[in-house]
C-alpha cells in the first residue's frame, strides 16, 4: 500500500506511506511553473520510498519552482538524515513535535521557517508541552 497523491493544478498533497509502489516520476514530468507540495499527511517513508522520492525531485524539470510546505515529522527526519533529500526545492514550513509532560500525548505544531518557533502552548489535558526534538538538530536540514 503506497501513498496517496492528490493534485489540483499547482498544488499537490502527498499523504500516507511512501514506498517502492510510488513511482512519482510521471508526476514530476508533468509539472510546470510554480508547484507546492503539501506533506502534512505523509506518515512514513520506507527506505525504498526514500529512493522513489529522490528520483522524483531529480525528475522535476529545472524550470519548475518547487516549494514543500507543512512537512510532516517523518519527512523532516529524512531531510536531516539524507543529504540532498529535497534537491532544489524550497521548504517553507515544517511540523515540530511536542510532548506533553503530563499525559505523554505528542501533538505537532506548524512552524514557518525563518520565523520564531511556534508557542508550545498547553496540551488538551492542561499539561505543559515541551519540544520533542533538539531544535538545532531538527532544523539542521536548512544548512
Ligand atoms: Zn497532556
């Protein structure tokens, strides 16, 4: 079972689990102009999925202005692990993982890159939330 890809003109949402079943190269070849990919629903990428994704970004025509937004935590982890994971794409926002100090829920908050980290706020249970990653390491893909 692979990922679901929904496309509306220049806006694409990729969700679910990215695996060897997800040949995204035909998608890449059809892109023109400005394209934004929403990765908020991407739950998992297996090792074959990593390869499929990297083939995809390399198959995007150089004239395409590719933006990645709302990158899920698993996607950000891959960006930090795999060199050149997003090729020439621009990343505008990522989800940051938090952990409740009281009930162990792990909500996420959307962070726009280049801006301050979002306020952690409180968990639904009233407990304090702490960032569940080292900020320097989590955002290391930007360098
Ligand atoms: Zn809680």
